[in-house]
C-alpha cells in the first residue's frame, strides 16, 4: 500500500488498532508484526528508520503489506483466528494515507471512503469494539452517496444500542432525510437516551436536535416549553447553536416569559462557544449598556460572514458613532451624527416621565428606560443626569427656543433613541414627537396609535431579514405602500383586517408580517414555465393577498396541486418566523390533500467557489408533512414531490451537487430584477447572506 504514512504516530495507531481486535496478543509481538508489515526484520530497526525519516532523511521505498503483518503474528504464536478478515479490513482503512492530487470538498460524497469505513465499522462491531464501530460508521454515513445511505444506516441501526455516536448519527440521518426516508419518531427515540447519558459533546448535540423536533421544525405538534428545555440543556453541554436558540426564545418570550437578562446570558454563552449569530444578537442587546464591547462583537461577527452584523456595523459607522469610555455614547468629530445636544432639565420629573413612557410603551426594563432617557438628553448615564438636574442651572424648554434649536434637539434625540432601541429613524422621529423630551408640556406618552405608527414606519424600511432598516437609507425594499405614504394608513388597514375584537393589537401582526412586494405571481409562474419545466392551470395573476392561491401546478398522472404565494421573505429553517408558522397551520387545515407555498422574495444559495447553486422554491405540504424544495430546470411538480422530506436549513456543497444547477445565480439575479420592474441589465443586485448561508437579493437601479 504505497500511500501508507511512515511516521511514529501512524505506527502507534496501527499497534493500538491491532490491540483492540486482538486483546490477548502481547504488545511486543504486535510491535514486531507492524515492523514486518513495513518490511523490517525487527521493531528496533524499524524505529531507527522512522527516526531517520523524521530527522529529515529520505523515506524508504518499501510499502506496507498486511499479509506480512499477519504472517509475523502467526510466527510469534499469536492466534489471529476468526479476526483475520477484521484485521485486513481495518488495516486497509488505516493504511490509506493522504490522497494525491488537488484537495477535494470534504463534504462531497466519497463512495470509496464510505465503503472502506463501512467495512471497518462492521469489523469493529464483530470484534465488540462498539465505540470505534460507531465512530467509523458515522464517518461512512457522512461520506456515503445517496444510493449507499440505506446500507450504512442499517449498520448504524445495529450499532446504535451499543454506541451513542452511532445512535446520534443515525438519528440525524433520519431527520435530514438525505438518502433515507425521514422518521421523526425514530430519530427522537434514538436521541433521547444519548441526551440522558451520553458524553458531554454528544449530549449537547442530541438535546439540540430534540429542541428542534419539539419546536416543530420537522412537523408535528409544537411544544415550545420542551424545546426551550432541550436547548438550555444543550447549551450547558457546550452547544453554541443551542445557546443561541435558547437566548432567542427568552428574548422573544417563546415558551417562557420574555427576559432580556436570560436572553443575554445564553447569547453570551453562545459567544463563548464561538457561535457567530450569538455575537450579533448580544451586540444588539448590549449596545446601550456597553457600546464598545457591542461594536467589538459586531466586528467579530461581520468578519465571520454574518450579514446582519455587517449591516449593523455599517449603519453605526455611517452614523458616526464613537465610543467614549467614561461618558457613554459620543459622536465622532467628522461623522454624520447630529451634533450632540445636552439639555439640563429643571428637575428629575420629566426625565422620569420619559423613562416611564419607554417602559410602558416599549417594554423597556426600568433601569434601561432611565439610561435611554439620559442619552436622549445628552448625558452619559442616569446618575449624571440626576446630578446635573440637582446642581446645574436648567436650560430653557422647547417652548422658549427658536424653531432651529428645537429641530436640532429633536434630531439628536431621535438619533440617540434609534441607536439605543434598535429602530429605524422614521419610527424614532415619531416617538420623539410624542415624548417631547425637552418640552415643558404635555406629559410624555407612547400610546397604542403612536406605537402602531412607529411600527408602520419601521415596516416601510424593513431589512431583508424582517428587521429594521438600521441606517435609514432607501437601500431596502418597500412593502405594499408608497415610499412617501402615511404610516397611519397602515394602522387603518391592519385594524380593518383584524376586526373589532377586544384587545386586538395590530402590533403583533406588524411585527411578523414581513412583506417585500405586492405578490407578483405572473413573474414567478412565467419564469417557472419558461425556464424550469413547470406547468400551471387556473392562473390568477391578479391575486394580491398574502397566501392567495395563484395557480394549480400540473404533474404526471393528471396530478393537480394548488399553488399559494406569500408576500413575506422566508429563509429555510427560520424558527423565528411565526408568520410563516401560522400560514403553514392554516394551509394544513384548508388544503389537506396537499399544497405548494411559494414566497415572493427570491432566495438562493451559491457556493463561494465552483459552478452551480440552489434556487429556493418554497414549502411543500404533502402526506401531512412540510418540507422544503428547490427549483431546477426540467423539474416541475414531479421533481418537487420527489424532494419531499428535504431540509434545506443548512445547505452545503453536497446539496448543490445533488439538487443545484449551473446558472442558478444568473436566474436569481434576473428574477430579482423583474420583481422590481427592471430588466436584468438595468439592475444592481447585491446579496445579503443569512447565518445559514442563504442569499437574499437587494435591487437598486443602475
């Protein structure tokens, strides 16, 4: 075997492996046999040759020979017996050294490696070495092409009762439905004992996936409290993604009462574990308390490729925000931030009323609300403001100032509020007009109509992830309202949609409704028929409402499936998208026989190197389960149905190889342009990357 590594580490690994298969063999005899396998008469001369090579000498030309090794064991009186074949399989895997040629994608299927690992795993199992069997079979599953997955899964099934690694990897394969049918119940049954008694790393891995199952990611009943419990246990076992998920659930109050403190604790744990989205969320949560640390977190996350962090960092940079170590937030001298305006109040009463309004209207914790009020008045802390109000002569209120001074004050107050609370500039301006921080009267208040107008203003500048437009520029898409429309119209529309029921607040819907365009079924269906092989009947190009039926997809055997289109942007696997979760629940009831749910904003996944890519199609409701599907040429409805069980939350190069096509990037560019009413050569299309790597286009005219 010419590729066998020739070094002390590898020969020790060979000796340890033989010792596991032949536990009764004497260690000196094993060492002599390994030397014989390399062509040396004694172990002593073999070690001398290794030392010479490791000191820089030329490597010997002799190749490793398994037959010589086994023959030497027989000569020394060791009973190989029934383990002869096991030794040959395992030594064959161990002796296959580094490959020649250019490096390959580690995620790409490798049937030869998978078969070697499968044989080695079976040999370990036969020898009763279950831990090693589980590890090698797991490697076989990762390397196996789709046609070999079921064979490896059968071997993992046999090893699962004895190996936590085998059980966990089989459970993941059953969830991902990559080459084998999805079986969520069996996956849960495999993960539960690993979560209860496995090693620390595997325990965290199992709890994390149990959390996703409980959260309804793979269909079935959603139990948020159970999901949170699993995520928290996984986080404590050192799983970074689980720490982020637990923090997010505490942040949003899913399955538990909302708690900023607990959310930050878990985000902080995620940061310690190296989880990039945790860095971004912790930065947003702590910006007003520790701006320097928050900026550092944003920089780390942006360098790691987090699009949200990059957008936040750019917004803060463009705003001219600098960090004053002792005085809190301070502007850069040459930045675009409004000039700082410090207004000393005549007492602590009005600042406290502002803090109360922020606490009651925006659910800010009491201490945070006080600090925000202080920042808006130009102070670095509430303590500093209180000291100035007591010992310094008060500045005149707005009523005694000229229009230019009032505008200067309001601009700075709105800017500071936007930075502290993470909202768009239009929403912050509406809040300041209601609070009037430096006026004498009226009493500051953020009532329901004001909050709705603020949310509507933020909505008009929503970013590609459904959040706020942090830098206030028109780079983001607009919803189904004119750019200069009255935000109050949005409140009227939502109030009419929700009806007159008691305590019906439109803010909840506005928070989750993330429209990117009026739906444009004509653009989508035309592209799918012309380029991707789909066939439709009963097309309704005038459909306007969210999740309207826009067509019926026609497949083989006269199969007909309703096609619905949502106006929201959707990232596959986004557990935070409560709006899409509600749509899925409604569609599951209204269309029990099946349906296709598409999204009006195109989304794609493109590898950093190499051709091809994925064009996300949407969600398929079939056989009482939801799954993702991608669009590709010649596919049509039959191809989408063939993909059921597919989970596209975390695509990779293997996913592109199996389901992508060359030209996906160009089609994504063209589709984004057409949806904005532009020709492809008239559009500047840039992409925002989600944490899972999915790209969402942002279009501006050239």
